[in-house]
C-alpha cells in the first residue's frame, strides 16, 4: 500500500470522532434511573458480543485470508493481541484498590482507570485506521463494533470514577479527555502508513485478536451472570442481532 488517501483520512477521522463522542453516553448514565440501566446494559453488552465476534469472523479474518493468507506470523500477531490485552487488564485490576487518596488528589483507582481507558481508546483508533486502510466496508464494520462495545464500557468507566470519589461532572470531563486518545491512535497509524507502509495486515490481525479477547474474556462472562430464562433469551437474541448487523455490512463495498 502506497499510503493513506485523502478519503481514508477523512473517513477515519470522522469515525474516530464518532467513537470519541460515545463518551457523552455518560450523560445518560447520570440522569437515567438505575433500574432502567440494569435492564438496558446487559442487552447492549450482548449485542456488542455479536458485533465484535461478527466483525472478526465475517470481516477482518476473511480480509486477511484474501489479502495474503492467514500465515503463522499473522496468527502470532492475533495471539499477541490477546495476551497483550490480558496483561493490560490484569494490570488495571491489580491496581483497583480503594485506598484513601491524599486530600485534593485523584484516587489511585481513578488514575489507573483513566490511563487504561486512554490506552484502550488509542488502540481502538489505531484499529479503525488500519481497517479503513484495507477498505471502506471493513472500516465501517470496525467502527460499528467499536461503538457498540464502547457504550457499556463508557457507562462502566464513569461509574468507577464516581465510585472513586469524583463528582459526576468531573468524571464526565475526564472520560471525554481519555476518549480523545482514539484520534491520536488513528492519526499515528495513518502517518506511519504514509511513512513506512505495510501496517494494514498487522493492524487487522491485532484488531481481530483484541475483539475476540474483549468479547470472550470481558463481555460473555458478564452475560452469564443472568440465570433467568427471560434475560438469557433476550441476551441470545441480542448476540444474534450483533452478528446479523455485521453480516449485513458485508453488502457494503
């Protein structure tokens, strides 16, 4: 690939700005009743499971297969993405200890959450850029998958920050700041592609591994917390709907 075209730059930046705007979902968290959140969030999580796995299985892996094959090197990149996200989340969880902060300082759990969220959003931006470098359809599918898993994540992040002692308004501002790192990740990926090239396949492999990890390690275990038939059926339908949306996006050239 000879670098990113102006259309790729435009589509990528617009997409990561849309993803960054998901941080405003925190406003919904602040005003809606907790009982409604308990009903809505599990459905969003289930939908995100289908979207993430559908994007990896229907879009990214077939693109890799058609664009040069699933080589051992590509398999290693996907494996490293899974291990890398495990290490990152393990680090975050190990530091989520609610110790009393010094007066006027951010709680340690808040700092760790913000750093982890910033890194996560940076990587999301890079994934979106890598997808658009392959083709528009893959870029749109990856953006949709990122958006769908960001909604429940942003709600959870805001809840952690408020629990750590921040006012809801201050927590929302910090959440918006970390969301902006997605733009930085996208821009850096496109600049590196322009400078050295050859980033598309590794970035797609990283995205596939990350999406599989997020769906399998983070989201599906949350769904298993529901043990009643009604919730389980709704979650199943939402997962199927997520796959269906990704399958429908295959029609976009």
